């Protein structure tokens, strides 16, 4: 891959993704793939004023060996140094960068029951710190071309060719052009204008329908708003949490949706694939799931905690877009969620409420934001998806027609 273009990508992540403050610390989570690119990002962070950059490398075989070998009690117990690290993050508020490159099947064969049990044990300890950090720091998820991920997408190519092709796809979808900063400025402006239009409608419900069997309605929050493009911390720092990103989203009123949605792309969850699945909601909660592959994992996902069976996000993405038009199935939510409309089970976004900055965590929930240890996006967009909005005064507005914006 052309080093000059990779350097532009690294600069994009640092300047538009994280937009760090002078003297701010940064934490990077990455897999062992492409250490040279991680180094490029670290160098760019220091050039742009980072005080310290801390890198944590993950390795899927090690994760699998750990969860298959250690007991749940051992894994679920916070050691003192782990807790101190969480406390440090809550106090210092470092920017957080997540570089994803994992094999979509890389955790197949891992003890999923134990993994879920450990998450339930650790979550009550983490939650107060996570809540205290809400909207106070910048974070970004971006992609790196991993070898096994590349071979999953391009199985008939050699490893080197597959990685090269995946890098090209990542950079094209992430708008890494001659001037990616200008591209993202224009993108953010366009998204904010579309959000303003949707918010002017004062929608109270969305109705989804597609020939594949999706027939679904969801109630929106009275104080809800649509967001997209750059996000802003409570201190006024703009950052782009996802690179790439094409979505406009809101957090619906938890516990108020009905009907069936049919997934249009596989879901990679905990290193395993869930394919050809549907989810049915009754009285605001998941009442039935079906999947040709990964159904047991899907059932575990929606029962992780009380909020896991309810919605935390409704996202609008036109079916006709560069990511979808690439013809690639990425097996990675960062890309596949930006290929078409999607929903998310679990945790909602407080900043999708008008006035969230003056609310407590309890008030987020009182005003309709779901709370859960999970937030899992799954794709439901299709070529003929229709979405109709109902306004506060009962009027119906066509939002999506034939899978794209009606206006």
C-alpha cells in the first residue's frame, strides 16, 4: 500500500477522528496486524500535541485461549491494577482510538457462555466509571487491513493481494483522497444539514416495510433528535467517532416498538458470524429470533441484561452509497452498518436527547434512552425499504423510498 496515502489516513484519524487537545493523553486498542500503521498514527498523535500515547495490542488466539482456559471467577474479578486503570481513564479522560482488523471468525470455538458470564460480572464495576465519562472525551473507531480479515473478503486471492485490496477498500470508503480533511469537512456539513431537516419534522414514530418480511414500527423520544457526522464533547471539541460513517441516527424510546425486522447482512458478534436472521419485537422487547447460523449466539446476545432485548438506535443510511456500491461484504460492523439502514440492540445515546448535557444518568433513562452492557448494530436496509415518519401532529412523511432518501 502506498505509504503516502496511509500517512494521509493516519492524519485523518488524528485530526478529524480524535481531534485531540494539546497535552491530552491517548489510548489505542489494536490487534497485532499492521504495527507499522499503528506507529504512523502514534507519530501523528505526538506531532499534534499528545502528551502520552498508550497502545494495548490484542490477539484473538490469546483471547480464545484465555476464555477457554481460565475460570469465570478469575476472569470476572478486577485486579487492583485493572481498577486503577479504569479510575485513571475516568479522571484523565484520554482520547480513545480503536483500530479494528480482526478475523470475523477468529473467536469461533471460544466458550461463549463463559464470555457472557464474565461480561455480566465485570459490567456493574465498569458502569459507574463509564457513565461518569459520558460525552466528556473523544473516541474513534477506524479500520486496519488484517490478513485473515482480508482473506475472508477476498478468499480467492493470495494473502498479499487480499490485504492490498482491503486497504484500497478501507481508504476509498474512508474518503482518503488528495485532501481527506476537506472531504470530511464537506461530508460533515452535508450530514448536519440532513439532520436539521429530520429534526424540523418533529417525528414521533417510524414505520419500516420491505418485501423481505420487514414490517416494523418504533416510537421516538419526545426530546429525541437525529445526529450524525461529527460529535461534540461537553467541552465543545468536535470529533468523528466512526471512520467511515454515512449514518444519521437517533435513539428511540426504549420498550416501544412492534413487528419483525429481517437482517440483510451477516452480523459478526464476539468473533463469530450470525447469518440470515430475523428479530421479532412485541411490547418493545425481542420476542423471537431466528437464524440459519448463530441462532444460539443471537439468543445469548439479547439476554445479556435487561436492556439487551430493547432498541438503543435507529440509523438511516441510503442503500445507494459508496460502501454498499463497492459490492463487498466486509463482515465488519463499522463498514456494513454504513452500507444500509440498521438498528442496534442495547445501549442508547444520551446525546440524542435535546438538553442531555444538563441531565443525570437517571434522567437519560427517564427520557427514553435504553441502558445495557451491549450495543450491537444489525443491518436491515434493502433496495425496496420504505420508511414513513409520523409527526407529532399525526401527519405522515415519506423518509425513505426504494431504499434511499425520499428528499
